[in-house]
C-alpha cells in the first residue's frame, strides 16, 4: 500500500519536540495570543524574508482579513474587482466574495497552470484593484510579470501562498513577493499545524496591525472595539507546534523536490503529462499533479494496485453550485484541467521504494 500522504509518519519524526512544545504551553497557563504566537510570528516573518506575520485561524481567514483590512484602510471598496486565477481552490474566490468584492476569473498559463500575466493584463479595467495570484500546488506564479502589471496599473498584489511555504525565486521566498501574502497551516500543508491555522505576512505595518485588530473582534484593548471584527487567532498550542516544524521545513522541501525530480526522470508513459517546473526552488511540491485524458481509469488502476491518489480539483470554482452566477461562463483550459488532473503520492515521508512502485505502475499502465 502506498498512501497518498503519510502525515502520521511526518509528525512522528518530531514527536518528542512537539510534545515538549505542547507541554510548555500547557504549563504556561496562557493559551491565546501569548509568547509562543509572538515568537512564531517573528520567526515565520523572518523565514519569509518579510517584516510582519500575523497568526489567524485559517488560510481562508488570512485571505479574507487581508482584503477586509484594505477595505478598512480605504484602499478597497465594495464592488471593486479582484483578478483571480480560475484554476484554483474555491477558498481563493470565497475570500473575495465574503468582502463584497467581485472576482474576475482568469484562464491559467498553458504551461505552468498558474495565473497568466498576459490574460490578466487583458482583464484589467478601471474597477480592478487587486491581483490575487495563487502559487498552485506549491509552484510560484510569475511574480515578476504580475508585479510589473500591478505597478503599471496601481494595483495591490495579494499572494495566495497556502501551498507554497518556502518556495523561492531569485533569492526571495513566497510571502515577500507582493504587498501581502496569505498562508494556511492546515495539517497536510508543507508547514502544517495539528489543526487549522493561517497567517498574513507583509512589510506593511499598518496592514499587519489592522489584520490583527480585525482578527481579535476589532479590539486592541479588551472591551474596547474600534472595528467590526471577527474571532480569528492562531492559538498558542498551534504556534508552538509550528515553531518546531518550521525548523525542519527546508529539509522536508528538499525531499519533496528530490522525489519530484525522480518522477520527472522516470515516468515515461505517453498518455501521462508531467508538470513543468524549474530546478530553482520555485516549486515546493505540496502536490505532484499529472494530467491524462483517461484520469478516472488511471485512478482506478492505481487503487486496484494499492496506490492512493487524489484529484485536485474535480470541479472548477466557476462550475460549483455555490457560484451559480458564473456557471454559464466558458473557461476551456480551466475546465479541461479539472477533468484531467490526478495527484500522485508525494511527501517527505515517502520512501524511494514507494516512489519506484508508483513509477512502475505508471509505465506499465495499458
């Protein structure tokens, strides 16, 4: 049996360090907005090469609160347009809609499947205010071109870096490539907590302070509320666990990248299209996604042979029932990708023997 992702094995490696960190929190008697969170925020901001990190309740909250903070700061208003990749998880779109903003769906680049700068440029109008690139599957979007567009049109750039912890291009990491970045610490992420969690990373002190305020009921002083906020805070236990796991993130990333290179070098089936990526650290392989017109047959074949695979994502956001007002929209490449994508097993606990088994099955597939 080859599991898709062995989270238990990953966390077992650091079991003693994690238990010690959790005991430290339990013994402290302080469980919300304490020293562990402050320390993790400083460490994660430094890791990303930025000034501030604000821990929040989830990756979706990180996106939503950043947009909301820009509204509070007068940089956005209801009805403004946010340019988003059509090929993404629905959370990206929900963050926009939850703030009364309008998503503009952009077809992806045909090679990398990330936000296409050329298509984005064509979609810019006088109501455009934000570009929201997603570093899909752990691969950085073309931030050089996206930032050039943003500068030309005076747009804000919010990285959806939920899958891209540690991805780097030209010496700069995800989290330092736009005006702000949103991260998720969902347990299966490359940097995963033992529950939900997220963070906003930015160089803008006013934005960081506003996000923190919004996530704490709009309150900086207890019982004094200056904004209509929400409850979205990364708790002390999760922060302590993340401090442990952050120390091992680069080593885990290197293992993911090594496995991905083996897949690229060894899979030879003509009907299985492998992902394009550069060997420069810009892809951290949260997922390794192949494409085939016979996706369902390939997944069934793997299941019959004891290999677990997943589909990211089987329904494009604009085809979801929840977004019915966009259901009639035609986005051919995005729709094709949702019908052909299959995620192969990959994770830092995966063995070379397990990878060889997956490769052999790929190459033997009829």
